[in-house]
C-alpha cells in the first residue's frame, strides 16, 4: 500500500508558494476610493493569549465576532460586539487542524471549514456539534498535503482541502471544495448530497474552477465563488449552473455578501502569501460591488501597518459599512468603518 507522507516544510511550500503565483493587478480602472477608518485595538485578548494566522472571521446576529485562527493549534475564539473575549469553542476538537473559514448561518449556528481535516462542522450557538460533512484522514496516514499522483475522482461526502461554506434561503448547504477537487458541492439542510459543479481536474471554462477559495450565497440563492487561480469570481445559480464571471477585480481570494435588505458583494484582491517583488504596488485592495458585478468603489492597500492589509484572507460584511478583516501574515483582525457618504460628496465636487 502506498501513501503520500509529506514533511511540514513540504506542506508549507505547497500551501504558500503554488497558489501565490497566480497574482495580478485588477483590470478595473479609475475606481473611486471609499474612505475608511480602522478601529484601534478592537479585539481584547485575555493575558497570555495571542492570535495566530487569522484566516477566518464572522459575526452573528448579536454582533459577536468569531475568529478561526491557526496557532500552535487551530482555535476558534468568540468576542462580543465591543471586541471583549468571551470564550473558546471546540478546544481539542478532532475536526480542527488547519483553519480556513468560519461562517454564521441565519440561526446563529457557527460553521467551521477546516482544510487540514477535510471537514465542515456545524456548531450550535452554544458550541455543541450538530453536523459534520467530510471525514478527517486517519492519523496513521501521516501529514498529506496533496494526494499522491492525480487527484482522485470527486466523492459525494469526502472533501479534499475545502475552503468555505454558505446557505440559501431554504437552508441548502454549499461548500467550495477547494484545493484538490476544484468543485462546488450542494447538500440539503440535512447534509444529503444534491449536486456538484467542477471536478478534480482544474479548468478555465464557465462552471470549471482552479482553486475555489471562497464562497457566499445571496437571498435569491445565487452562489458567488472566488475562483482564485483563474483570477476571477464566478456566479452560479441555485442549481449550480454558470450565470456570470467577474474578472475585473483581480484574484478571487474571498467573497462576502451583506445581509441587506439591499445586498452588496465585497471581494478581495489580496496581496499574496510571501509578498513577492512588485505585488505590494498592484494588490491589497477590497472592492464593494453590486451583485450584478457593478463596482461601487474600493478601499485598502497592502501594508504591514495598522489600517492596511497583510494578506486579507476573509471578510465579514454583515453590516456593509462595518467590515471585519482577518489577515494571515499580520496575525490580526481589523474592524473597518467605511464612509461611503464622504466618497459621494467628493464625487459631487
């Protein structure tokens, strides 16, 4: 029996070098800047606690902030609306290994997507495990960064380095599955497989993906997919049929759809892992868009300094004027207050 056992250094190379090669400047030109401020010292951690790579952020209906981060162990923290630490959820949980996404559904259930265990977990608001999709590879296999040889044919309930999760108004579950399977999968509210689009073979045609890195669903059930290595965002209908491609805003790192009643789409052309020469000048911004792809404005820039972003991996936009940003390389979470009225006044002059 053969198995693919990789060292930690090999995994790091696979995660950080390969996907970063697909970075480029956004095509959109003359996009208005949306003024913003970053709330200083937003999150207050207990003494002796630190954030690691803050790859995932989300808020619930109370305004509480969830941070799913990679530290010595993958951990899930909850803070109140003022950034005060409340609790840790899932400490020692078998489904935590290498965090990628956290989302909160309309019932305030907390969902984690773990790239290391190939698992999506639904927690109740109290932190009880309610559902799991996927299966953690047996520890006896050792550390596996990628399958040995070509990717295996996609399976209904086995995920391979999944990246994100979302829901439609009927409660159907959508998962971007991710680094290996290059697909989006739809399950019903009970976790039963319905359909998929994409396959283990990366592609560039509509309905094909090359590293679907993030995913969100609007109130009409349309699915917005950050198709990262194809340098675009794809829009699918509720049956996973291709509807549109947005390729004017750079690399598809992550997507966020605001609550409404008028929903907006926020997308990130993040500066890449490792910060190769020249990338700071052409990346790092976040775009605010209508759902039809019309760009309203942009904000942010690549920077290690407070107020800029150092690999913005995930956004929360429940309130479209208050954006929570989780960053990998600065190991921080920022709360941004947007000032769209100031942009409108400047345009009217």
